[in-house]
């Protein structure tokens, strides 16, 4: 608990048996709940996480074999904390910064924080190719949505539970990462901010992303969200309008 607010850490996992136990042990004691969302793991990730003290739920849905977004949706639905902290289970994000960020949110009355990794403190943590791709997507968001975001693809973000439940983000794959941030920064009633963090080199596991295919999908997705927003502006009673538009 931080300043009277309960904290749930949501960790989507797919075959992270090699690192999940050590990751859970590094979570600070002020985190009230560690919620591991297992997505089709075949290596015993769920069992190891439960033994290490996490609450485990499962979501086996996928889009072309990827269930990252579905895992996050299930985590938000099952989380009990006032604040929900999302963090990839690859042990590359700083668990020790959670308290600082929540205090920042309480002081500034921020509803959603995206944890910005750029510029990198540990330059080896992300390849030059990935870093270049992130910057291209950042520029695209700035051009289309008018917000100079610093890291549209960060795997660590924190939001008030009530705020996250209002978004109705629905991407089941990697596109959930830009979608949740676009949902926050596009909604005028939501106070969105970024907070710079350290990012560490992945050890003990291999990235499950095809970076070129995923990058192209992100570009198309961001364009599609901007088109949707334009439609909602022109036709405010459009029946499929999402909360964050």
C-alpha cells in the first residue's frame, strides 16, 4: 500500500519459467497483489509463479498465436488494487520505481502514467533497430494525435483501476501496448503523463516478437485509430464508438 492506495502488479506471461520466480521475489513488499496472467505457457510458468507468491489467472485467447493484449485485459478485470501496475515478466523493468511513480500520480493527480524508457540509461537494453522503430512510432503518434509521446511501446505503465476499466481497450495482440496509451492520451477527461525509467537488458529468455512484422502492424493500427477518431468526430452518435475516442 502507498499513501493509503492498494497496488496490484499485473504481469502477462508466456513461457517465463526461467525468470518469473526471481522477478516476483524482487517485487517490493508495498505491492499488495502480484497477479500473473498466464497465456498458454507450456513450461510451468503458472505453477512456479503461484509457488513464489503470485495470484495466477489464465487467459488462453490469442491472435495469430499472440495473447499479450488478452492477458492484460484479464489482468485489469481481475485486479483488486486502486492502482494497477502493468509490467512485462521479462525482468527488464524497475519494480523499485513503483512507489515513486504512484506518489507522483497522487501529487499531480495523474490518472495514467506511461513509463518512458528513452533515452536509454543502459544503452545495450534495446537494440538500435528497436529504438529506431519506437522513435518512428512516436513521431507517427505526434503527427496524427498531436501528442509528443516519448515511448509509445513501453511495457510498463500505471493507471487508476477505475480509469483503466473505462477504456474498453480490446486488442488481443501486441497492439494492446499502443492502444492503451492512445486511449489515455486521447481522452480529455484523463490526465496522462510519462515518467522516465531505467530499462534493463533481457536475460534468461528470448523475445517472442517478430519486430518487423509487429512494427508494421503497429503503424497500421495507429493509422486505423486515427481514422476511427475522425469518424467519431464527424459522426458522434456512431454506434461502435469507444469510450476513449
